[in-house]
C-alpha cells in the first residue's frame, strides 16, 4: 500500500472566471483539511499595446461601449492597468479563501505564459501534492482553452489533478471511486480513502464488468452475471480496498459492480458524488492514447469535482 506523503502545498489556477474562483475556494477548503499552504497561480500572456490603446475592441472594466467608440476612443489601458486589476482580483480572492478556510496560509503569484506551464512550474517549485483547476473559463474560447489546460495537466504531471465544476458541492455525498483492477487504480484508491477520511464521508467503489480487467473477471471458469459480480466484488475488496479500509476504519465502504459501460456508469454516479476519483496510466505518448476513454469522458462530463490520479506505473 503506497502512503501519500504530504510534501508541499496545493497549487490552484485562477483566470478571473467564476468557475476558476470556485476551484480556488475548493482548494482552500482542502488546504485547511490537509493543514498545508495554498498557492494561487494566475497565468498571463501580456498583449502588445500601441500608444496606450488596445488594437481592437475590448470590454474594459468600467468602460461603457454605448458612450465610446470601440475603435480608437477608448480610455488608455496599458499593461499596468491590467496588472493592477489582476492584483485587485487576487487580493479579493485571497480574502474569500481565508473566509471559507480561516487560518490557512495563502499566497499568490502571476506568471507570464500559458496556464498549464505556469501551474506545472509552480507545482514543481513547491513540491505540491495537488493541482486544482476549474473546468471552464471566460466565454466559449476560454472554456475550450481551460478544458485544454486541465487535460494538459493530466497528461503532463505525476501529481493528482482535481478539476472543479461550478455546481455547489454535495457535502453529504460520498467519494465515488472508479476501480478497473489494474495498476492505474492503485493510487486512486489511496487518494479516495484519504480524502473521505479528512472530510468525514464514505467511499463508493465502482467497477464495470464490461471494462474487463480485474484479471478478466478472476480468470474464467463457469460464470453467470451474479457470480461474476460476486467474484469481482470480492477481488476488489481483498486486493484493492482492504488495505486502505484497514487504515481508515471510520470510512464506510460500498462496492457497486455493474454490467454497464465504465464511463456511463461513472457519469451516472457523478450526480450523487462529493468527489469522483479515477486512476490514469503513465505520462507521454502512450498515455495520451489510453487517456482517450474513461478518464477523458469523466474529466469533461462528470457533474461533480473529479480527481485524476496517475497510476503507479507513471
């Protein structure tokens, strides 16, 4: 059983959107539960400005487009204004974090460059235990870009990544854990039990028979749907869940073995989950292919926060 050692802090990405704000506040609560610092990272690609003006129509804070032309008569707006606005937003966000998680240590940094690179660099520099981002940002383009940021992080790091939706958290709900019976599940199980123990909730471990492994439903022999489910349930508990349940005896555990497709059943469970935890296989080109199925679907379509945890073979 791998022990999750807390080496550093939680790194959370912020882009000014309501969705990323919710992600940062989620990270603040988690930092309080872990008794660790929170680092908020905002990435910026500074635009080129000419004569103190943007080259095209941009909605500026406090600018009324009905009383000013979008082309050339806008008030001067330099990168200094942008920086001041960012600092104001981050100061407000820091206060909000301390309101929802009193006593935590919060720091902020603004990094020039893309979001995924900024977050990965910050995580490496601080030996972070966890990366947290929102799933969507400001406008349709931002939704695409921030969704891409979440996927880039999952592809590029050996740390768990939590993607937070803007839906209110289900504080009375369990952690839903997807287990496929491979090495990709091993660290995910530990992450799920650790989280559940900190937050005082249960774990629902879900395995879909149609996803196979669990050593091909425990190596053949005469079978029926019910015997397959029973065999899979026993293997799941004995080989994957028992060590963590023994070390976290206060965490209630329920095992749900179903005949449906893995992605579909996990999405259904996400509607009744506080957090969904799924494992993921290694980094690099091979993983980019493997990531294209269950983890990808859950990352983009689950309605609750999702933790993608790299497997032991990453």
